[in-house]
């Protein structure tokens, strides 16, 4: 999927370049449109994402819950959110060097694959492998009719047995506590 992300960036850049440089021949345009459709298809399987969100919504609505306080940003986090089928109630600490709230937790997938990170707010999740930010493959706004407790699903391709740091930030205090549910996106039990 990393290659698909790189391809998407390339296609986007070429599209902008070609738009700025004027018309292109028909075969080049068709090839470009085909690549764009391929990229969108990878992120547009909303049925699978919606099914994962529906399953996760059960945990978001009814638990079981585990409350955790994230480690302050810039420190080593020992807060683990790797247990499956749990809804974590994450509380972010206030930032000491600027306004707002921010913190991190650790997640280690048991096996390699795509994982959906569902949160009860709209934004503010970044995933890191060491100091390198992991590319998010898809972002899906969960419709309220599908789930009342979770708002956003972010899908990323992760390697099993690797510690990933999940960073969250909030400007408003009302967003400094939220629910987090993590499911393997293609896992049979998750659907």
C-alpha cells in the first residue's frame, strides 16, 4: 500500500503539471484517469470500512472500556492500547510548552495488515514508527446513522510485532478526552 500511496502522489503531481502545461494527447489522459481510478478504488471500499465501523461501534457504545491517560508529547510512552475488542477512553494531558492538549499511546499489532483506528472525534491522529510518520491509506467519516459513538476511521498498513506511537492533539478541552477503538480492518472476527 505504501507503493500505492507513492503512486497517488506521483499521479497528483503529474496531473497538476499537465494541467499547467496545457492539453495532452488522449491516450495519456486515459492512462492518467485509469491510475486515478485505481488509487481511489483502494480507499473507496466504504462497505468494508463501514462494516468494520459497525462492529467497532458495539465496543464504542457498550465497551468493554479501559481508561488511559496518554503520555505527554515528546516523552517516551508506556501507555499500551494493543488489546483487541476494547474501547479505550483516552485522556490527553495539557501541553506545557503551548496551548492545548496532546499525548501519545503505543500500539503493537499482533500481525501485519491494515488496521482501522476509530475515534469519537473528527481529527488529530498521527501514527509513527520511530520518528517516521506512517502514511494513512484511507480516512472515513463514520455516518451518525452507522454509529453514534465513533466519528472517524483512519486505516493504515502496519507490520506485526512493531511498536507504533499514536499521537493525538486537541485545541479545545472538549476534545481532550475521547474514545479510541482499533480493529484489524480485514480480520474475519472484526467483520
